[in-house]
C-alpha cells in the first residue's frame, strides 16, 4: 500500500544551522509529494510541493527534490531561524483511485537562539 | 480571501453528548476531508467526500458521522459512541482533477480543539 515514513523528532538545532528532515515514500505510480508545516494550535500550511520526478519544490528557503530512484523527498534548509520551529509533515497524494492523502507522523523542529 | 473556516476553535462537551463541528470552504473544491490529530501524533483520516451527497469512511470512522449536502460545507458529528473524542480536528479540501494552473495540494482549516469531560 501507500505510505510515508519520516524521521522521528524532535530535531533541535542552533540558529543558522543546516536542516535536513528525511522523508521516504511507498506508492504505485507517480504520486504528488508535499511538505506541510504546522505551528502550535494551528492547521497545516503547505510549505512546498513537487508533482513529478526530479522536480524541486522550494519556498521560504526550504527545498525538497522528488527522487524517484530512492523514493525520497527530503526537506532541507541552509540556515534555520527560531521562527522555523514547528512540526513538519511529509505527505503524498495517491496518483489514482480514491485520491487520498497519506501523511507522515510529523517531525518537530526546535531552533535555539 | 478564499479559504477554509472551522468553528468553533475550542469546544467543550460532556460525555454522552453528540457534537457537530463546522467546516466551510469557498475555494470551489470538490473534495473535502476530516482528520483527527492527537498530541504528538500525525493525522488520521476520519471521512472524506469527493462529491456532494457522497462520502467515504477513512481509517477511523467509528463513532463519527458526516454529511455533504452542499459543495462548500462538510460538517462532522462526533457521536457519543466515539470512545475517546478529545482531540484536535482538522478539515481540509482539495481539487479532485487537475486543471490548468492548479495543483493537488490540500488546504487546511485552523482546526477545532474538542474536549470531552
């Protein structure tokens, strides 16, 4: 079946450190891939997306590349800020059938000043 | 501005009472979804609807019910049969089929935190 696996948190970094949050997926066909961010007490906001192999999604300094060969969509940022502290979710949209969205369990990021 | 609204933001109920959570969208999206989120957990799908007057059970539908009488509205009722209803509930919507200049991401509402005592 379809699934998303992302690294467990919490991830604690100092300000200006490099961030990587790993995400791998299992799906038939070519799913669309997403990263969402959730701040405390709020809903999820789309951070970036990619719809086909080798696409790179980017937003607010965050990047992720759709790697079909490794079934991965790792989130990276070169220099994190305290304001990036949040929970990050990797997700895929199943490419056919019922068009459901599968989410990873979320990775909490804490950035220290 | 287009978006999804959920109300209320906080809801308190006594055990044994049914409660209905509101979700409205003005994005003209075909599909709508309800998720449950428990502390430190990911999202679990309760119900989803791809068209008016039709909806499907998700992974944890027991103790919940929904309706989809209008495209823009997808209310969720938490019934007294739900054994552990205290949670954060998120509503989302998306397009169903790709159109020019659109993509498949889900848009989320701000959530409703339900506490049952």
